[in-house]
C-alpha cells in the first residue's frame, strides 16, 4: 500500500509499505481503508520545522490525524468489516491508503451526503471539547484571533452559543471573507487596522468577555489577547505552540483578574458524535472552509498550499478513491 512520508523538512514522498497484519496488534484494533483525510494546522510543525536528523524519515502517514474510511479488518466487537467510521490513526498516520485505529477512538459515521463535511467532525470535535470549558456566552462580546480552519470553526460555534458579537481577526483578506460566512459579526485585518482600537470601538468601550487565540506557532498574539480582554474576562488558548516558553505579560493577566484556559484534543466518544450531529442536522455549516480536494499522492502540493496560503486555500482534503 502507499503512504506519504516526511523525509526531510518540507519534503513528502509517496512510498510503498506493507499493509499491516492485524494479528500483530492488540484487541480492539481495526484496519481502515481511507476515503478522505485532511491537513490540520497541528500537522504543519512536522512538515515545516527542522527536526533532528535522526527523526527522518518520519513514520508513514504522519502526522495526518483527520481521517474517515471503511473498516477492512477488525479485532473489535464494536466494528465489523464494511463499517464507515471516523477514527484517530494509530501506528500508521492518516496520510496512507490504509491506517490502524482502536475502538476507543473510532466512531461510526452519521449518514450524510457529503463525506468531506462529515470529516470536519474531527476538528469540530476539538472545538466542542474547548467550548465545554467556557462559561455561558449568551450576550457576551467575543474575539477570535486567527481565521484558519480552526478559527473559522470556533467563530461559527461562538455564534451558535449566542455571543452578542463574534469579532474575528486575521491578516489575510480571503479568510476574513469566509469568516463572514461562518457567522462573524465583525472582521478585522490586523495588518491594516489596530485590533485593540477597533474592538474598543465595536464594543463601545466594553472590550471582550472572551478572546480565543487560534493562531499558534508564534508567541506574539497571546499578549494581544490580554489587551483585548475586559477585567475578569477569559482567554482560551487553542493555537498550537511551537515554543515551550512564552514572554507572557503576567502582570497584565494578574491585575485584570483574567481566566486562562488551554485546550487541545477532544473527548472522542462524546465530542465527535455531537459534531457529526451538528453537521448532519444542518446546525453547523462547515462547507465554506473546504476549499480544495487533491489526490493524496499530491500531499507535497497540499502542504505547500496550506503553508503558503496558495489559491486561497483554507481546508485541503485528500481523496483516496
């Protein structure tokens, strides 16, 4: 079978590997033939950063983890051959014609006409997990910094949860255009406007009850969140950090009596099914963020498009059939 493999910084090759033998893995393991997978922002450090030489080549299929497919072999009482599932890959990453998973992180697919939209249940599930940690958002002023795929999903979710304002910032205009489709009430191009002054104007001086940082991979925006928040506001850190230590303006955080919440990953058995229901029932439209489909053999192009924002790419889905 074929799989993508990161063999050097910013370099993916399609290689041939042996299809896994289910007998070599513990009970509960299943083998899945991939139908769709997608690039997540958290995949980019594996592709972009220069890791130690001995880290290359990385494991087959890494680090794609958003994947759906059809069960082809099973050591699980919960899943049988032919079942359509969403699953978190194990042992082999999701950039592969087949991958392994475990019944504990595998869910049956909801019946829905667009499988690529149901695939978005995986990233949306992580948004559900994050929002479980938040206070009641009815009639609150909110800001989302970063309008990549995850920021756009969070924007839609805050609107669904009843926020009075959902103000979004990014430095790319095409993302802000999609942000409006994802129910942002106001958009700010942070390369052209001062976000702090603009949020102050929009909120009539109140500032934000909640700010969500969804950029990650740098350390600057986290302190801007502190400026955007009102006293006793909440900062939700969702963007993936590349740095272990941040130059964090702790005195500002302390004196404003702010609440800081970090969030990564989902509670798969609870969050993925809810995300599927939201999508399949028409309560959450993920279609505006899906901008490109590519054969998985063009993974190199897909990662370059995502990294460099080519062709107004937001969410890139790989096809295997």
